[in-house]
C-alpha cells in the first residue's frame, strides 16, 4: 500500500499466534490513494510492537506518506525501508509534489 493520510488511532494489542506476538495498530484516514487503498478509506495496519523502537511512533493527527509492505502471515506490516517508508508531511509539502510522486510510481508500475 502507498498513500498519504492522517493518523486517527493508535493502540497496543496482542496478536493471537502460537506464542502471542505483541503488536500496535495504527489507523489512518487516506487522503491521497496511490496503491492498494481508496481515498477516504480508514486503513488499519498492525505493526510488531518492537518496530517503534526502530521507528518513531506516529501520533494522532499527524499527516504522513506511507509505503507499506504487504501483510505477513501474522497480518503484520511495516514501512518499506524502515523509517524511509514513513514520511512526515507538513504544510510545506505541495500537492504538486505528491502528484508528481504518484505519477512516477504509476509509471514505474506501468499503470498510466
């Protein structure tokens, strides 16, 4: 999945596997859909609880651009390239820059 969105919920839970893997759920409201999601959709991802020690934890209300791996057998995912797959957006991030990035991704995937 690739999209920009706003974090709207974070919580810790226990994913039920044979050994019980601790995970964090992160929910985002998709603002700009690029791959695998639709604009306006609420997307909830589950990430291994140890990942925030390697990545910063996203806070509610934060605007981000995410590049995510497909979910694993356990239903867990993480940003591609670690911290490089989670980009904080701010008021200085132009819509034109996101449009250009989206176009480049779609061209690379031969969708245009």
